[in-house]
C-alpha cells in the first residue's frame, strides 16, 4: 500500500488514506497506530480524487526522528574534499543523531527564515518508518519492525552547522528547523521485486535522484547503503525502546547534497528563494518542495 496523510481541499479535514491510480481511499482514521492494523474494513471507505486533496507529510508527528550516517560514499567524499582520511570508527558501528520531530512538513512550499537560509541545503535520504514496539532487537529480526519507507529531505543550514560543529556535539541549530517527508509511506510488500537480502539486513535496488529546478544533480541507489536499516535499528534499540511512528533517516546518499557537490566540484551553489528541489526514489514517488524565504 501507499499510505498518505492529506487535507481535504473543501472541508479542511485531515486524515490518512491509501493512494492508488490518482485516487485516495479515505480510511476515516486519525491515529497512526490504526494504520499498522491489518484490517480489511479500512479499505471499505470513501474514495476521493487526488485533485480534491492536498498531500502533507505521511507521518506529520513522528514519535521520534533519528538520522543515521549510512552511506559510506557520502562520508568519504566529504572527508576527501577536505584532505582528510576516512575515519576508521565509521566501520565499527552505525551512528545517528536526533532530529526535531516537531518540525516536519511534506510536499509543497516550505518557509525558511533568514538565519536558516544562509547556505541552505537539501539532503537526499530514504527513511524507514517503524511499525511495532521493540527493544534490544537483533539484526536478524530488525527488518520486521519496519512497516514501510518514505523519502526524506533533511533541510540543513550549513552556515549555522559549520559554526556549531566546532564544538563537537553534532548537528544542532543547523538541522532542527525543518525536515520534509513524503509523498507517501510505501509498505514493504510493494518492494519485494527490488529486495536484496543479506546477512546484515535488507537492501533494495531503488534509484535515488535529486533535481534542482529541473536539473539532475544527485544520483545514487538504495542498494549502496553501507549500514543497513536492520543494523541501525539494532543499534538504536540496544537498551532503548523503539515505537510505532518512529522515523529513521538513512543519512545522505552519495552526491545527495549541495555541500558534498560544492566540496567535490569547487562550486558555491545553495538553495535560493523560489528554487524547486525534487527528490525521487524508485517506487517511492517524488518529494517536491519549493523554497520560500521569509
């Protein structure tokens, strides 16, 4: 299924639905936990044309938002451009930080304030959405806790980030103002033909692309992920409970942000007022945002 969260253009009502063939089946439910119940009655609801609704983040209020560092190619490229060797600790365990789960948006126009607009960047990521509660989860079992995937754009204020990273605490104000998710959560059964199983967890053969004002600028594939979501979830759940509705980002894929592209190509390109950034992943659709500086 392709699960969406939407606003009805006429009534202003919000709710979850199932997207198929330019129509959405209104599930008539308001709570995320109901989405993970396998209940055929949910399908016996009103069908609405996509033209009658506006899609917003498919999970507008995650119970938590974590972001990993899972694509080695992205990490290597950034360090190489700064004359640094690859950090050996990268291969010891997957790392992550907490994002702001109260600063979530979806497709469409995004407003960015002045302080965050200096060297504004996108990040092309795939995110796993957790579907059941667990703790101390093994790598072998961890993929079973994922209900589906969505596209994630971890908007980043690089000028702020550069200054605060000198304190060695990790991303803070440079990352906490906005993350976009969407356009839908695709359940894993829809991806079985792209599945690559491994002893370290599942990968998928899904192309990942980013377009700035229509020009292709980023390209990678989900199968190139170094630390799988199974490994990341196992690490996160060590001594900690994960919950339905938790969102875990992969981290930026190779070539998946302007910072990496600028460092590699010796350019100075950043998101500007009116720019359209489109993130596209096979089978997950396109997450399109237009920047509005305020």
